[in-house]
C-alpha cells in the first residue's frame, strides 16, 4: 500500500509541475477536494470528453446530445429521491478526528478478505501450473470457502442495514468486525450519522422572495425532464439515447485521493430509452460497449474489471461498475445501471405531465425503461494519467519520465523545434507550425538544447517532435522523433501531416 501511495504522490507532483492539475485557490492555501485543470490538463480533459462524445453520439445514429442547465426546479430533486435519500452514513474516529463513510469501512474490510482469496488462488496456480482449475479450487478449498462464507455473512448484515437506514446496526457491524481506524489504529468510534450530499442555495432577488434550489448532484435528471422534448424534436424512435456531459456537485465529507473524489466534478452520462421487457438485453449490450470503449484507449484489459452490485439502488433492477486499478487499488470508474421506469414515472407523478411513448410497432403507449451509462470525466482523467505515467531507465544509464498517453488524447500532437535560433531555422519551423496548427494542437519551442526539449515533451506526453535543422533548408526534410520508442527518422515536410493523421484517426482505435 505504501508503494501505491508513493506512486499517487508522484503523479500528483507531476500533474502540478507540468500543468495538468493544480490545487484550487492555492495562493490562499487551497480549498479541500477542489482542483483546477492547467494548460495541459484542460487539453487532455477536453480530448477525453471529445473521444467519449464521438464514440457515444457520432458513432450511434440513435443517440443525440443535450446540455441541460445546472439549476433545476427543486421538485425535480424531490421526485428523483435526492431530497429524502441522497445521503451517506458517516462515522468519526475520536482519536484521529478523521471521518469515514461507514459502509466503505466495511467494504474495505471485505476487499481485504477478497485479497486473501486471490492470494490463495495465485499460490495454487503456481503449484499446479496448467492443470489448475480455478473454479473447482474456489468451490472446494476450505480456506477459500471460509473466506467466502464470511463475506456473505458481512454482506447479509451490511446491505439490509443500509436499506433500512439502520445506523446503529452498521456501527455494530464495524465493532463486531474489529475494524480499526487506518490513521490512529484505534477502534474508538462515534455513532453513525446520515449526511445529505446536496449543495443548496437561494434563487431570487430578495431574502423573503427567494426559493431554495440545489446545485445538481448528477446530470441524469436533466435528461429525464427533457425526455419528451428531445424525443419529439429529434424525431427519435425507441430504442434511443440522450448523451450529456457537464458539472455536478456533491458535498463529499470524505473527499480524498486527489481528483478521484471531488466536490465539483464532471460527468459523462448517456440514458438509453428502451421498451419494457427488453432492458436486460440492452443492459448486457451497454456493458460490453462501454468496456470496449475503455480498452480502445490502449489500456490493457487486466487494469479493468466488472463489479456487479449486490445491493441495488431503489431505482435499479441491475447494476454493475467498471472498476479500474488506480494507484490506490481497484475503484469505481463507470456505472452501468438498468434504472427501470423509476425516473420517468416519478417525474410523471410529480409534474402531472404524461411522459409516455407510443410504440407503433406494438400499438401500445408506455413509460420507457432506461439503461444508464455514467462515467466520471475526472476519474477517467486520473485513470489515463496514472496508466500513462512511466519512469524509464535508458540504455545510457539516464532516466526519463514519459507520459505514454494515446496520441489522440495527448494535449499536443506535435512539437516543432528549430535546432538553433539563427540561420533561418526559426522562420522555417514557424512556417511548418503554421501549416500544421489548422488541424493539430501544436507546440513551438526554441529554448534549451534539443535533448531538454525532448524530455519536456516526453513529460507532458507529446507523441511526436519535429526538428528543423540546416539540412531542412536544403532538401525540405525534417527529423521526426517518436515519443515512446525515441526513434528518429528523416521525412519530407509534406509527409508530417499524414503521419499525424494516421496515428490520430478514430478508425484505428477499435471502436
């Protein structure tokens, strides 16, 4: 765990040093769990957002976009259940003064038991080699069966208690499991209390006439209340989807681990409206599609896993998370949920408006069921950043830090360098830069040695560097240097755009 924390610290330091992410309001000592994206960070974030949008909207004829307002009528949040039920069970350790989500403490305990099971499996696989049957081993090994039984017993206590909002039962489970505070090591716990996560504010010109409104805690409700507007104006037939990206706000008391859990964050969500009775096949379809998208970024499959929910939200009849192996372990990256007709039916009830769809194929009117895919853009940013961060020892004994970002996500696609600041080389380099910047994000730099410039762009993930030298003035060729391999080759100036276009084309990403 210490090694993982060290990796996260290195990523945080690198992100700040190279203009990816800064602590918000840093000159005033910052604001907890709020971050700003710097020049390179904002480009990387935009590229991830654009890649999601292209994969979701551009590649699907039956999915269209929406940009709903952050402020919504307060009854929206009453109908959705957020006013009454959007809360976390929190517990404090009296010695460390640290606050934790009580259910997460228990789930972390379960994760440790699961790690023990995995350790047993790994040992057995080494012992039996190719003859190893993992399924049979899990079903028959006494130690594994004992661990699985304990996990089942814990879940059978935790999830019903969560469902009942029985705070004392959750606290008693923490005590019975002998869970200690990871900071102080003591078990001196307070009572468990519920804490609503929505930010509220006043809207109106006078104190007496102002009404309470909320900063949206999710973007999904903006899609649901606009369902009919979109369906009619875009002339969509079921099944169809509505995609949206945008800011959401949650008053996370236990906000930590850099940009993994923040109070102001960005979501990328798609709600897919289907005929009731077909939702499970579409749920399976979108699970597969979303995993395919993640793998198309070039991150290996072993960094991802599905986690099917044992405890379902009140609106769902199926739910799974795509988890990613962050520096702090496997954590939720994206959720795929079968939300049934809960949201549209609730808004129909509270608004008094019919939110139904007439299906001419079966000559029937119904409230559609919904499959949701919801990913945190900031979490995806952290996943991409943490996987790309690489420390390398080179053949000459030197070291470099390189961000091995997929070229289509990199903040800059190419950096253009004149070898020196004289002899007409800057003018020639500027000419190349001016031709490329219409189609690609480019960076021009003439300060420091070529070697230092290469290292700087390795550190921000620029996939290609173009060096203009005296030979360029003679034959119109340049040195093209590739980031990961550091291979250099001489190519004509008019071939640069083609090389970049080839490496950036979505056709090559396996969508």
